[in-house]
């Protein structure tokens, strides 16, 4: 390992901390629980479904109308969308006749808004991370990852996320958090120069296009990273990008499909097909009118505190197929959509949308959509009172102008009288990009 001395000290401190904690009673109990649930178990999945549906009918006000049914099945439940979860949050929370929730340690989480408006969700400390940890353990075993090691994380990071942090479950790893490579941001450039290629990476994971950018970064500099696996998520990875990543890191890419509302749901097998983990997240893929592609509808089987039943993700997939790879679960040939939605500046540079979406959400806009038809200009379509949204646009444009300067980046243009644009499946994406995106690194530091 050839890290700068301060980072090497921090890295070793975390490794020692992880080593100490692996012998703790807490860690051993959690590992045993994850290992007991890791084998795919359709019988247990059916038990979870029966319990979820019964709990939802008996204890969630949103499903009170189904109490007239003698024994409602999954198809008796209405499909729900993001707006339903946001507008009827309290009615989805399960409680008894006195209004009391079941005993347990509960927590609230909020989706990022990166695929739509933010939604608040309720879970328990016990089940909230359990589903994801078990499914992560499954694809860790599938990839042949070591029991402990290091991971380069190229995900969508919150401001202030440390460069190194320990992750104990499902396997104890030191995680190195890297933002998307931005050659014009000195801090990001310094982070990459300090860590990429300076220590072995057992796994690389993150947003598909950021993983592609990392691969290009390594190839251009002759950096040889040889992870056991590369896990890409958030968006579809094009075939050209997959080939580049596999060339750079000398191992196959595994796509992981997840939603913030239902957690990890499916991952790719060696034949490139998505296998849903039906004993934790039950999928429905129904193609209407004889079409070969249908909407993905998911039910989280461990969501009893706030039942997420028949959630319409807005994503599309081909009809289920058979697969001879040996992995279980409902199988589809792959995700359709979730394409990259970068923003194009007046200077032709490409910018990440996530900082802008976070700023719009933080400003409290109830409904909005960003539409780009020309470089450097973003039309902000809003619903509701126009003046608060117009004030938000003025404030953000002041910040953007101060950062970019003349002839650079982009500005917002308020369009309260325009209609939202929907996909063929009826999904309203937060970013609608009508421009062709150049194949260059995305810039992320502007707000």
C-alpha cells in the first residue's frame, strides 16, 4: 500500500477497528442471522408475503377497504406509486386499534429524489438494513469476494461523506468513497491521485457511468486495479461502457437493480440476466397488449411497519424467461431504461444532475421537472404557486452564475405554464434530456 502518510494512518486505524469489532458479540450474532437467511428460501418468502398482506389489511388505514375481503391475495391490493406514499404517509403506517405501533426501534428515511420527488419511508432498525445485507451477501458469494477487504465506492454520496469509512455488514470492509471524477475540481482530482491505484481494491461499486469514468481514468494512466467484482447500479450500463470496464479491471460487471422504496431487488447472473430475489422482494412484470416489455412492480416482503405492496417503479423489463445458470428467482433479460440523465452546459461540458436535484428538493418545491432542449439552458417546469418556485430559480441562478461565470455551465428558466413530460409507461422523470450526451467525464461540483 502506497497511500500518503495521513491517509495510510487513517486506513490502518479503520482496519484495526474492524478487526476488533469482528470478535464482538454484536457482529457474530448479526453474521449468523445473515448467513441463516442467505440461502434462497421460497417457502419463507411465501410466509413473509402472507404475513405482510395480513398485517397491511388489519393495521394499515390505507388498506382498510380490503377488510371486507375474506382473505385478500396480492392481486386484490391496488398498485401504488411514489405520490401515494408521499401524500398518504400516515395511512401506510401499521398500528393497532388504539393507534399504537408494534414494539421495536423505528427510523425514518428519505429517498434522494434522484428518480423523482423525495419520499419519506418508515422501517425498523431490525428489518431496514437486513434485506439489503442478505442480498449483498448473496451477490458477494456469487462474485467470490473475500470475507473482508476494501471497496471503491463510486455511488451518489452525501456532502461530508468521509473518504474512508468502515462497513461491518454483511462483510467487514473498508470503504473508500470517491465522487464522480471531475478534472476541474481540485479536491476530487487530489482524492483520485491519493487513493486510486495506491491500494488493492477487492470490489468496485457505484453509479454505472461513474464506474465507466473510473475505468477510463485507470486506462489513461496505466493503473491496474484487479478487483474480484464490479457492481454497477442506479442506471443502465451500455454495452460499450461494459466492455471498457471489463477491459480496465479484467473482471465482469454485475448489474444490481434496486429502488429506494423497496431496497435491493435483483442482480445479474453470469449470462447477463437479472434474477429477482423473490423471497425478499416479489416482482411482477406484466406486459400489456401483447408487448414484450412491461413495468416492474415490486412488493417488499419485509416492509410490515409501512407496507410497500405492488409499488410501480416506473422501470421497464422484458417478460420473465427461464435461465439455466443455476441462480434462483424470477428472471428477465435485463433492465430497460434508467438511462443517464446528465446536463449539458453552454460550454459543451457535461454536469451531474444530482446537486441540482438536491438543491431543488431542499428548497421545498413540491413538484418539478427539469427539461433540457438547448445547451446551457434548463427549463424548470413546476406545479402549484408560481412565485415561490420563481424565487427559488432566482436564488439558484445567482449561485450558478457566481460559480460558472459567463459562457460556462447552465442556468434555470422557470416554465410554470408548461406541462410535465411523461414516458411511454407514464413515469415522470425528474430530468428529461433531449440532447445527445458527449462521452466525457461528468462534472459534479457546482452547488
